C-alpha cells in the first residue's frame, strides 16, 4: 500500500516555467552574489580580524542566504515571513560591518559605496518578496487559514521600517 502522490504538484507551474526552488528567486540570486562579495571582503581583512570581524561577516553573510532558503521551504506564512525578516536583519548586520571596514580604513571609499549600494538593492528585493507574501496572504480566500490578520499588520509595520524603501 502506498501514498497517492500527484507528480504534477512538484512543479510551481504546469509547464515548468515558474520558479520551483529558492534558487530561482531573484532575491536569493542577488543575496548570493552579495554574500560572495562579503566573503571576499572577509578574506582581505587584516590577520588580527580573522576571528573577529571576518568571522562575523562570514556568519552574517551565510545567514542572509540560509534564512531565505529555509523560509522558502516553510509552508506557513508566518514562518516564511520570520525567516525573510531574519535575512533582512543579517543584511543590516553586514551593512554595519561595511561601516566598520570604512571606519577602520580596511576598504577604499569606492568599494564601500558599491557594497552599500548592492546591500540596499538586496534589501529592496527582500522587502519586495515580503510584500508578495503579504499580498498573497491577504488575497487568500481559502477556508483553512493559519494565523490571523494580526500577522499582516505586523508584516506591514516591518515593511514600513525596512530601510530607505
């Protein structure tokens, strides 16, 4: 005796044109590229920063994309939002790490400007994905609902306080 599993449900769209995994999300792709750049920064820091700032940058950079992957894999709206908000928090940590690199003159001004610009772009994409989740939740007319309208209000508040967007 086995389970009745419909193979067609494995794809996001019947023709396979929609995204299927977190790796297909534009926000993940941009965050992944930013993570790579931040790892490059960590490798170039002075030796005495190896276990301090460099380690912190690596942890926050990995957390940025790990939270996106885990959040995308969650079924419940609140879990998805929570993990993407975690990604947003890790991104803000990385911006502060860039500020430390600027203050300590570890990086040139042009690179600081470029990294911050990319960080704000990733932040905009995270906020856009959170808006997508919010709108999908608000438009959900199914009889089974997890959570409440309070979740939407909390998400709206988080989006309003998300940075320069």
